[in-house]
């Protein structure tokens, strides 16, 4: 791994932790997810359109299928994550979600695709697993029904992360969809899927914008950017 790649990963990790903190602070549900998706779709539209026009990537039926699949997976991810943040602490849900996701995706890549990660990569996966137990395994954090529910949402979120990681990796590496265009398409897709709900609860959308404008803008900018840097 080059120095540039390491720097990009570290920057992405910082962005990721920051937007998760903002999402936890907002504490919203499906309406908040629609709001950040709509904002992200609007913010990144000029760049995505420019890439499509200038690079003219192949976007056929199979690419559209993967975009649709990722849209659904990431919508489930956001719903589970926000639900976890509403019932549990950030210090519990975040490490469980972000720790189990990469660990499960590594295992799935070995079993399903026959990948052979390097000893360094395997060591990293083991360290991630250990870190999850260290950060989330304190007995005090796991007491009570709310904590157990948070653990369930954290693990479910991690499973979803593993699923969309493998799915998106194939779309970007094998189908050659530009990362920014691919991620932007999922923002557009989530906006469309949640639009009927947002229209029915428009007053709630306006209230979310008034009370959590900074959090929504922060998540809308940093969440796609963190993922694009990793892709």
C-alpha cells in the first residue's frame, strides 16, 4: 500500500467518524435519511454529471442493476444505523458496526470469491475483531434491554456493511463504474425511494432542517466523501 493510499484511508476514517458523530447528534430516522440523501444528491450532482459527460463510462443494464442493489443495501444500512444510534450509545454501536463489517467482508471474500489476502491483511482483520471486543465489550455497556438492542442493531449494521462493501467493490473494480458516480446514484436512489414518506411528513422534514441543518449538511458532504475515498 502506497503512502498516498494510507493517507487517503486515514482521512476517510476521520470523515467517517465525524459524520457518524453528527448522525448520532441528530438522532433522526427515515426523514433525516431522506434529507441527507437529497442534500448529497444535489451537492455531488455537478461532479457526477461532469464525470459522466467527460469520461463517458459504460452504464448499461448490469451497472444499473448494481446501482439499484447498492441503493437498497445502503438504505437498509442507514435505517439500521440511525435506529441503533437512537437506542444505544455511539461508543457501543459505532465500533460494533464498523468492526464487524470489514471483518465479515474479508471472510466472505475468502469463502465466496477465493481471495487470498496477505498475512498483513489477515492480521488487520484480527486486530479489528479484537478492537471491537475492547471498545464494545465492557460489561457496563451491555446491561439493560436498550444496550442489548443496540448490540443487535450494531451487528446487523455490520452485516449490511459487509454486503454492500462486496457488492460495490465488484461494481467499481469489475464493472468500472466511477466511484463518485456510483455513490451519487445511491443517494439519488435513496431520495427517490423515501420521497413518498418525505412528502407525507413534510412538516417533519422542515423541522429536521430547522433543528439539525448543520448535522444534515455535514453528513451529506462527509458520508459520500469518506466512502468515495475508500472506493
